[in-house]
């Protein structure tokens, strides 16, 4: 997939997904891709890194500032 919106659309249909590794995907060149994903999907790990509650709070803040 080449754009983050397509990935997010698919991920929102996978409520049981807990881990995702997409860092080598072309869409991941965008600085905010991790925030975009964890804003929409609750994961335990993204690209091999454990997602903490503080990461979700940062994603929430980032999204508010970008709106």
C-alpha cells in the first residue's frame, strides 16, 4: 500500500490486530504515520516498538494540533 489512509482503512476493519510492522512501506516516509495509525487503531506494538499510553496521548495531541 502506498498511502497511509488506505492502511488505516484496512486496519479499522481488523479490531483484533495487536501488532503491525510497516516501517519499510513507502507510506511510512511521512513523519506522522505512527501517530496517524495509533490515533485510529489500538495496538500493542508498531514496527517492533511497544506502544505505551503516553504514545496514544501524543497521537491525540498531534491530531488536535493538525486539525
